[in-house]
């Protein structure tokens, strides 16, 4: 289906085009090359991490991250219930079982108090998880400071899934930098895209070098094909990296544009009864990847399904917020850790709508989208 307005289309300028053509003309059409090396260096400088390895997807980066922190067969991994499935799939690739933890009611991010309580209870039982995966949702950032403190208290490694949050920050720390390892995605719908790709960031240079080795088919540096262990073909291509370099250079400007789009939505919708925007916690600077609202059906006068139908009929691409992992058929039977038995994530799924969030939307586009949302009321 082709939409008049897309949810989060790639935003390319002449910068990305020129860098891609220069890489093409250089002959480095391979999963290695100078643009990949430069992109990794630029990501280090941008995030402040000591080391970065460019990978073929955020999912591959999550797989490598969990493997690198020691997750294996039969382990449990505590993670955000409200996320994209890749966060949980990565644990299952390693034979581990994801244990889903609920969100805070306003920011919808992983609830740090639930993480602390669950780790404390498990420490008392002697069943600590092998890792915690904290997801940064919709371009905002989870309370990584509190979650990292809890993880450190119990000696559990923290992986931050910042796939959606490159450029965002909280408490003066960049998204992806709270845990032992951070994961980024450059999927086509992300704020920085390489047409598909991801990265793993960390201060532990040895860990990143090990992931670089494993993700390059674990090939030993000898002049013939030699492998001492099972490897993966997970590296980012040089042409993709060239596009990523151009995207990274323009990220600050595009974050400002997306912030302006969210502000325009707020001007039109924040005072409408029954509309709740994702709350930005104090000290958090989102990249505004996806502006997402929750609708209280009775107060607003329409539910999320009706609003999405009105948007679809107008040719506007919008989405439900994430379906929590504990409600996914593939993870059927996994009871989430919640406060008092009510799932914030399940409520979010029922009520949420992610609105078109491209920084290239005009004021008129946003007004039209707002009018269409309001037209669904009965
Ligand atoms: C939270 C989250 N984690 C992981 C991923 C997976 O990244 P990729 O699509 O690059 O594999 C995504 C999105 O695609 C995501 O939103």
C-alpha cells in the first residue's frame, strides 16, 4: 500500500547521496571498507563510547550483545514487556527465556522499581537473570541511571536496547550508554537509517573486538580460511555505512525538526479531553522518533481502532503502539512482572496510536492529521 503520508519514512539529502556514490566509485562494495571504519569512529565520537562495531541489523546487535555478556542456554533475561519483538527474539536465539517486566504508566518505559524489586526477589531465591535488557521506547529514554544502579547492585549485566533512540539522552548520558553494552538500529524507519543495519556500542574494547570477530564469521587473521569457533555473517556493508555517515551528520537538525512536529501535535491535541502524550521525564531529551499518544476511548469519544481506521481512509500511515511481548502468540503463557497485577503495557497497546513523525511534515500536514484524528469521534 502506498500512503499520502508515511509514518516515519527515510529522510535523505544530497549529502547521503554523494557519500553513497563516492563509496560506490571507490570500489569498496563489500562488508568492510573505509566508510564502515569511518562510520564506527564517528559513532564513537557521537555517543562517547570507546568502541563501536557496525552490524547488519539491530537484531544482530542484540544477539551479539547478549552473547557477549554471557547469556546462554537455559538462562533467563529480564526485559521490557513493551518493545519490538527483536529484543526478546535475541534471548531465544541463545536458548534463554525472556522474563517480561512492565512499564511506568506515563513514560511507558521499563519500570525501574519493578526491575529493582524483581532483582531483589530473585537474589533472595538465588535465581538472578543472566542479563537485563532495558528498551528506550519511541525515541525517549528509560531511567537508565536507576536500572544500571540496580543491575550493578546484583552483578547483572545491563544491555540497553537504544534501537529507536540514537541521539536522545537522559541525565546527561547518551542513549545506548547506560549499560555494559548498547544497541542501535539503522532500519529504514529509524531516525538514522542505512537502509538496514545496526551497531553495538560499549566502553569495553575487548568485548567489541570479540563481537567484531564473531560477526565476521569468526575468521582468524591468517592468509587462508580458518575458524576456531562458530561465527556469524553480521557485519554492516560499506555502502550502507556511507549512507549512515551522511545521516549521522544531519541527525541534530532532524531531531529538531521532529521535536517541532511533536510540538505541533501537542498544540492541536494536548488539551483535547482523553488524549495523553508520552510523558518526557525530567532530564530526558528524546529524539522524537515516533510521536505516540494514548486515547481514553470514553473521554475522547473514539478508540484507537476507530482513529486508525479514519487515518487509513485518508491515506495517512499510523500504527498501534507496540503489542507487549506477553500478549504475543510466540511468547504465550509468559506472565509479566507487574505492579499489582495490572499491565500498563497491555493498556498502552489498546489505547495507543503512533502518529506520522517525519521531520519533513509541514504545519498543514500536521493540522490535517490532527483534524483526521478528531474526525473519528462520535
Ligand atoms: C526496540 C527495538 N529493538 C530492536 C529492533 C530491531 O532492529 P532491526 O530492525 O535493525 O533489526 C527495533 C526495530 O526495528 C526496535 O524498535
